[in-house]
């Protein structure tokens, strides 16, 4: 669950993702869902991924070759707490299939019990981005959409259903595009991080989600309520910008995540991307 906004252009991609879970849950699941393992490089050192699912996979990851994938799944956690779509995201990033080929394979797969909104992109290779949607967990029906350049949003209702978020996100990315031509690249990328909290607040408000301040007291009784609000437990920004010369680009992966019983931490990575890395 959550909400995603992304700006897609030639050799350029900016993604903002809020990852949410239900705040009310049994004690046995407190560590599993409220605490998030920080993003990390996988064993081969070529893939950087958020690591929230203990069963493997990722909700957002990217490779040094410019393959990026991100996921919003639609299943409330109590029904299938470990049946999610994170394995699909990692399957694409690790592989060599084009976004379109991967989408066709997902359409042919049996994904019973899953409902998801998945985006797969090859920023520097095929320069293509595909949205894959399976709205119902009790259905085999999967659709794919080749997404044109521009600013888009993904919610549990589908793609481009969050107009207010889209407008705010477009304003931020338009400003940073112009700045990136004048500022050193890392400084330009850091400016995006500074500008995005207003977009994130809009995301949260539209979903009725509360994001606690580190200094607020924690009401632990909320863990035992039968029904409760959604709680953001991870916000991730990925920005890929092209190099001025030589092909490929530069990426920043910034993650704010919840750990140690609702205390926030942050981690940031800078690295180069190239089609043949």
C-alpha cells in the first residue's frame, strides 16, 4: 500500500514513493511491519534495493545499468501478510528482459493471491517504462501500459488518479530540471530531497495517513485497535539524471525509514549508472 509519483523523461527518472502499512496490528507483527530494514546493495553489488519484506524482494530498487522497478501492492496485510509482489520487482531488475517483454511474461504468469501496481523501466537501454496492473487478487487478469514521458502518479486506484499530487510533484521536478543544468550534479540532486516534503505531505493528506514526528509521544494502544489508520513506514526518493557527456547518468537513492519501534532514520546513496555497467 502507499502512493507513488514519478517524472519520466529521456535518460531521466525521478521517483517518490511513500510505503504504508496499517497501524493496527497484532503484537507479533510489530517488528515485521513497523520496522524496515535499511536499503542496501545486494550481494553482487550491482543492485540497490529497499528491504522491507523479510521473505525477499523489494518495493523499489535499481541497478547500475539503469534498470529501475517500483511497486505498490493492493492487498491489506492481514489477509496475506507475506504474499506480496516484491519478488516481481527484483525479477525485473536482476534480469535482461525489456520492460515490454517482462510485462508479457507477468501477464502469462499465475499470480493468484496477488494484487499489484508495478512499474518497470530501462532508463538508458531501451528507454522505455511500462506500468503493469493486477487489480484483483482473485483474478488472473493483468494489463500493461506503455507510459509516455511526463509526470504520473500511482495509487491503489491505478495510474494517474492523483491529480493534486501530480501537480505538486511536477512543480518540484520542473524546477530541479532547470537547476541541474547550472549546479553541480550532487548539489542539484540534494535540492530535490529538500523540495519534496511538501509533496509527501500532500500524499499523506489525500490518503488520510499520519506521519509521526520523532518528538511526538507514541500511543502504543493503537497497535491493539481492531481498525486503525495507515502509517507511512518508508519514504524513498530515487533520482536519475543524465551525464553531460559519455552516456549513462548519476543516481541518488534517498530513503527515510522506520526502525527501532517508530524511530526514523535516513540513508542516502550516490552512484553512477551506465547501460553496460
